[in-house]
């Protein structure tokens, strides 16, 4: 049956005409299935058992769903029945366990009541045990800090083979540390135990130092070889022993004695046996050569002293105080090298006494001074070896000066007349050669600068002054010209010898003054010789005398003897000859001058004097007061022309 709805009807009429089916249908149509998830899920589940879509099945849908619901409820009930049974079983089990626990709790209460006293006692014992553990830890710590272990005590003792235990020094440091730490105990209420431990550690220290001293003593006695091997252990032992200064000094004395004996034995072997295999050769084989003999002995002494210083530095290398180290080494070296003093001194003095040549003695003196300065840099000033070297060096200097003085004395005692050529005597040549050798030796020596300067001046004055005195005595009986030539030759030779050496400026200046004085004498004699040869000497003297007179009423020169026109013209003829050949008017003695420079100087300076004398004569003759009628005929040349001709 269909129902048509009139749209023109009123609302009330429409509502009355809508049937229940229509409402349901309308409701269904208004549903929004896509938003109703429960409905969708229900429809999905419905599709699982609603397989056929027919009128019959649709009409039976409600009953089908209800049956389905009943089936599910039955299944659910069955499942819960199983769960209930299991829960009942669990309940029985729990009830049983509860009963058991209650029973056990009751039993524990009973046991606890019965064991309370035991528990209290156990707790007390545990507390006491904990307290004892704390005391034990404190005691162990105290013992560990303030007591030595058996191993450490054993380390303080020397081994059976006489060696020190490797841990000896570490244990000794620990003993010192414990002794120092005991001072902390003295500040507390534990003074008694602190004093006891300090006394115990002091005994350990003294015992250890005694063993250390004995061991070092035995080790030092073995250091007698030429090149001793000083181990680090010995140095460390000495460093450890330095707190006991007495024992430390005893060990150094033992070492010094061993090295002293080794050094003396080595020196004797070097003198008589030489080195290993004969190389180097024994020093005594060079005893015929004093310089080499002395040089080899001193070189060996210097080398050995330097080596001993190195050994001492190795021995004391652990000492931290530098000034104390150097002082100890210096003292030790002085003691060790003292053994060389006697054998070295005897041999050096034997060599010096056997020598008489000044050059050899001077070379020995320089050698001794050099090694004295060098070796003293290694030794203390007050040590015996330094004193011996100083005494031997002074002895050598005295013997050298004595030899020089003896040579100077012989020069003055034995004075020979100069030879005809006015040259140097053989004695003077030998003495100058001796002086040259000495000064050459001095220049090449390696002694200090100031000492070299003082010695140089002393040598020069010791020889040069007697030489000059000898030359003066030798020329005493000669004429003025011959004496001047001879002295110039001798003094020039002395000056030439000194000129190449240092520290002689003062003496050379004095010698040059004497040379200049004698040269001036020769210059004057040469000028006089020329004036005498040209007969102008008397005229020049008369003119000089007139110029010195103050009285205006002097006699005219033309009226004086030897000053007339004829005499002067004759003299000027000879003077013209001199102007033509001045070399013919040289004094014959000047050819004996050994210095060409001085000879030329005399010629030049004498020409200057001649020119001055001519100018004086020319001025006097041209003076109208001297009454010369025609002075230009007497002296036709002006002084300027003369200077030009002679230059």
C-alpha cells in the first residue's frame, strides 16, 4: 500500500497521516552510519554469522541475534566457571600458606624470645670486635710508621760478601724520617714511647753509619789503580755519611792516602818504567835534556793533578753544597799531591844546580812559572805542592839572575879595545846574541802578562846597563870622533836587538837619546872637518866671536888676521871645490858607521850647519862696517844658492 503526501496539506494534517513505519524509515534514513562506529562494528560482526539475506532470515533476524547472544553467554559462563574453580583452588592455597606463615611467625616469636640474650651478647661482641679492628688498624699504622720491618732491619746489615744491601740507603733515610717524626710524639701524651723509639732509631743510625764507614773504608783502600773506577754507590755512601763529619773526614783521609800512594807510585813508574808497553818512554831517559826532562815531569804532574781533581769530583758528586764541595776537593787534592813534593823537588833542584847557561836557566824559569801558574789553578794556594813549585820557580829565577849578573861582571872585568873598524867586539856580539835568545824565549813564554812585563824589564836592565858600561870603558881611550862612531855602532846594535820585543819602549827611548847625543857630536865634527878642509874654520870662529861682542867699537873684520880679502878668496876657492864634490869631504871615520841611516843623517845635518856657517860669514862680509871694498868678489854665491847647490 502506498501513501502519497500532499504538499499543500497543513503540518498537522501531515503528522497525522505519518505511520510508525514511516517514522522508523525516516529515522533510519536520518542515520549517519559513517559516524556511528558501534553500529559499524555491529554490522561487521553480524556479517560473520548472517550468511543468507532472504525474507525469512530477515524476519528471523531478531531471534537469530538473541540465540547468538545466548550462545555467547553460555560460553562466557563456562569460561567463568573454570576461572572460579581456579580461584577456589588459589584461595585454598593462600589460606594454607597463611596458616603456615602464622604458625612460622609464632614459632619465630618463640625462638626470638628464647635467643634475645644471645643476640644481645652477639651484638656486644660485634661492637667489641669492631673496636678491636680499629685499634688494630691504628696499631698497624703506628708500627708501619715508627718501626722497621724485618726486611728493612736486614737491609741495614752488610751482606756476607761485604757489599751493602741495595735498599740500605732507602732504609737509612727511613730511619732518619722515623727519628724526626718521633718529635711529634714528644708533643703529645706519648712521650715515653716517643723517647724509646728515638733511642731505638738512634742506635740503628749509629750502627748503619758504622757499617757504612767500614764499607767505605775498605772500598777506598782498593782505589789504588792509575784510573780508579768510582761507582755511584760509593758517591751515594759518602753523601749519606756526611752527617757524621768525623767519619766523613776519616773516609776522605783513607781515600786521600790511597790516591797519594797511587800518585807517587805512578810518578816513579813514569820516571823509570814509562807507560804501558814502553809508551811513553821513561822520563829519566830525557835527563840529559834539562828542558824536556823538567817539562815532562811537570806535564805529568799537571795531568795527574787534573785527573785527581776529576776523580775527587766524581767521588763527591752527590754533595749539594757547591762551596763546600769545592773546599773539600781542594783540601783533598792538596793532601793527595803532597806525596809528589819530595821526589819532584829533588829532581828539579838537581837539574837547576847543574845548569849555568843563562838561556837554559831562563827557559827553565819560564817553564816552571808556566806550570806553577797552571797547576795552582787546580790546587789550594797553601798546599805543599804549590809551595814547592813556587820555591823551585824562585830558585830558578835567582839562578838565572845570578848567571846574568856573572855575565855582566865578566863584561866589565874584561874590556877589550875596539878594533880598527870601530865595529862591535866579539864579546858584545855574544852578549847580544845571549840577550836575543833570552828575550825570544821570554816572548814565547806563556806566563801571565804582568809577570812577563816585570821579568822583561829586569832582564833588559840586568844586561843592557853593563853592556853600555862596557862600551864606554872600551871607548875611553879613543878620540872624540872614533868614540862617537864606536858608541853609535854599539848602542845601535843594542837598540836593534831590543826593538823587536815588547816592554822595551822605555829602554829604547834611553838608547835613542844616547845615539842622538853621539850623532850630534859626529854632526858637529863633520861640519868642523869641512870648514877646516876649506880654511873657513878660523874665519867662522872670528865672525862668531865678533857677533858675541856687545861693544860697538869692535875692529872691522877686514883688519883682522886671516880675514883679509886674499885669504878669504883662497878659502872660497877651496869651498867651491867642496861644493863641486861634497862626498870627498866626509870624515874617514864615518865609513865605519854600521847604520847607513845615521850616516846619511850626519851628512844632511852637517850640510845644514855648513849652510848656516856660510850664511853667517856672508852676512859679516857684506856688512859695510867690516870694511870690505868689493865683498861680492869674495863671496859670489848667496846663502840661498849654497843651500840649493848642497841639497
